[in-house]
């Protein structure tokens, strides 16, 4: 069934500011499920800790058809620990579109084993009639909100996202939903846009998924890349539950990872929504992950979760990951509160 989105007036959407912001620990969606509220409350509780376990581990599985539990099992075999959170992505690069079946299967399985779930989507460009176009330049973001073919394709894309996330809701899975990641950079078609237009599109997606589709299992994650303008695109407290930034570097310090102060000032639980050692390309997989923990502890004290990228960036391929995940500061799946996610399996 096609779920239509009411056509907004751009200026009205961009300027629509709810008079009373949500309180710090309240879900952005007032109708969020009890399970989603419990997960968000847990992240807020982590944010109050100054000692002991306070850094939740995460690992990206893979995109689309590559998503599965293989990497999580590899990490467990190597370290004796399961990352607390699995990440999947709906991108189907081979077809230039989206696919949800295998990402959802991996996410659901991990949730029912007691792990948390985060979902992202490397979106195809609706302004490109051929599909794909992840790195297209010159896309006018306002066309997503204006009558025309681009908007029609965008509505269809949001419908596909809604279908995938709705399937997870039916299975009881709470999703940390991370749309439009790294929007302050210029490498994806949705990046480096006019902030008011970006905020308008984010808010329309929020309204569509939360209200039109009734998806009460979503916690919304705002995740720019580290660097400049990390808070400029922030959609507002009423439209975000958690914040994070993405960073690919061996050096976990303010000289190499910028924009922390602006994000840490926002009243939301904060973390590394993506982390990868070395850089964005061809990592040698020789990183000492204890350096990440030391850098977070010394320079980014508000960080309460992270998600390592896959491949040569992952917890399954780099060095000293057993020592890293065994540190008393780190929270793995086996350390999560019983009943927070799915039906935890304790072994």
C-alpha cells in the first residue's frame, strides 16, 4: 500500500519549531513504544556515569545483501565478546536502490539474541531517474519537497524505507535509525545542502515514519561527519533522540577529530556513530584498538557508544581487540541489562 506524504510548504516546514522542546530523556516521538523508551533511557543513564562501564560497543555488519552475523561471530571467536550493537544498511549498490530482507534478518536475529540494532541507508538519489547516484553533485535538496518527478521518486524511496522499518517493528525490534549521515560533508548527494532545506526534509521524514506509518520503534540518530558545521544541520530536540559523529583516523584527539564541543553541547546521548582506523580508504588492519579507548577517555568524555565500520576497520581484523573489549569501561552484549533487547541468550 502506498502511504502518501502531504506536500508541505518548504518555508513552513523549515520554520516549524515546536514551542516546547522535549525533555532530555523523553523520546522525540511522543508515541514511542515502551521498548524504545527503555533503550533511550539506558543511553541517558550511561551519559550520567563517570566511572565503571560506560562505553557501549558496536560493529557494522555490511550493506544490503552482504548483511549477516558472520562478522559478529568472528569477533566473538577472536575476543570472547559480542559487540553490544549491530549495524546494518539498506543500500543495494548493485541495483542502485534499497534492499531490506537480509539487513532486517541480521538485525532481528541479533536483537533476539540480546543485542541492540542501528540501521542506516546509503540512499539512492531521487533526482537521478536511473537510480543510484550516491555521489551525485549539484542536487537541489528543495526538489524533494516540491511537486515533480524527483519528489515522486523520493516518496517511493521513503515508502521503501518505511516498509523495511515496519517489518522490524512487527518483529519487536527497536531501531536506532540514522538517516542522512555525514550531511555536513560534500561526498553524498544529500551532503553540504542548505541547512534549512535539510532540516525541512529530515522533519518531513520524521513525520512520515513516526506519524503516517506509525513506526514507534525508532530512535532517531543525528550523525554528521567530524569537522566543520557538526551542529548546523541539527533538526531540533523534538526530532532527534541521540547524536554522534563519524570519524576515520588513527589519532583519537581534538587535533584530528573536530566538532566534538558543538555536538556534546546538545542534550542527547553522544557517541561515535561510525569509527574506522587509518582513514576512509584501504585500511591496513593493524590498528591497536586500545588507542581508541585511551583517546575517548582522555579527549571525548561524553562519548557513550561507538560503532566500528566493517572490513579493514573492524573489531574482527585489527589488533588488541580482545583487550579493548575486555576493558571494564566497555559494555558488550553480555553486559546489557537483561530484557533491554529481545530475548537475551546468556551462555
